[in-house]
C-alpha cells in the first residue's frame, strides 16, 4: 500500500490561545496572518483562512489502553475514540499503528472485518528535531482504520477494542481479556480550524489545520496547540520541487515565535509523558 499523504506538524505555544471563544478565534486569525507573512517572505503563498464552523470538527476525544499502556508502549498501537460535541451517535474509533520504520508500518494490513466506505490510511507525519544547527526530520509512518462503537456498548477489554478489525501483525499484543481504561484519565475537547492552504506549486496545495485541545470542563486554557499542513502523494511520491518547498515552509514556521520547539505532541500529552 503506497503512502497517501505527507503531513508536516509543529507544536505551538498553547498559552497564546487562552481565553473565551472570541479571544481564541482572534488568536487563530493573528496566527494565520503571521503564517502568510513569514511564508510570503520565502515566496510561498497562502490563501483562504482557518475556521471552525463545521460541527464535526468540534469533538470529544479520549484514548483507551491497558493500565500499563501495553497497546501503545508494547505494540505501537493507538486506540482513539472521537465524536462531535453534544452528539449521542456512535463513537468513531481509530486504531493506528505508528512507527518510525516505514517498512514495519507498511507491512501492517489490518482492516475492518466488515468493510465500510472508509478505506485504510497509510500516512507519513513529519516533525522537526531541533539539534544545534540545521533542523532535521523526524518521521512517523502510520496505518489507521476507523470503526464505530455504540455508546451503550463501549469496549471494556483489549479484545473488545480490537474486535472490529482483522488480525494485527504484532506478536506482543496484550491478552484479549485485559481490561482497558481512559488513558491518563484525560478527556479532551478538540477544535479543528481548517480551510487554509499553502501553495507548494501550480498544481499542489497543502491543506492546513490548527488543532486546539482543552481538558474537558476547563475550556479557557488549552493544553495543546498543533499546526499542520498536508499534501497528497501520487503512488507514494512527490515532485522534488514540492518536497523542497514544503521543507522550506516547515523550517520557516519552526523559527516562528508562535512555535514551541520543545512542546509535547498531543500523543505525549495523552499518554502522560508530559504535563497537562
């Protein structure tokens, strides 16, 4: 299965988005203006703006794992539950295998036992390692598949979490009867601001998103802010000029005062390896 997309990510200073909805929206607008200004200085254009009008982009999020986080630490698996705010419909569960080795991620072929409309995804996430001197790539490759769970029948064990999926090629899976619980007790409110674009060539534009996380019940002070831009790949490949401009955009953004070079990723927050 070929990579379908590459996504570049940077963590932002979450405290810049503190406040009520109006203050937060204003901060998002200022950030997007800043992105346009700094990228324009490198002859990279942006268009449109970041907004959060879509109900399905305002969501409740939590993760399930064993008490020892065996799925994540022992099997390189993330099991995420998500659904729109105030919805009483089914939860969307995403099972994701994540690894720095593309071959290991590509070898995974798990799918839904009962196929639906959604296809499995094989994607690359690119972040920046900030050593002294030139920043460098840090890439993670992931295969993910979505399932649905009735809110009246939520999974309580590893076996119930994995029941909708075909066999996972991982020898170290926990026993099916092992109980699962909400990772770190963390329930998140997530807003996704999107519809902004970065032009990487005449034919390729990267879709942008700014994701904010709040702890449920604490909606004035976000705990995470992530900006990303993503472009599709053709049979796992990209034009060299597009790749160079995307890397130039990432390096430019990484130097921005909005960016937190040491900021923990959303996954690090969820799995308790960072303060929340």
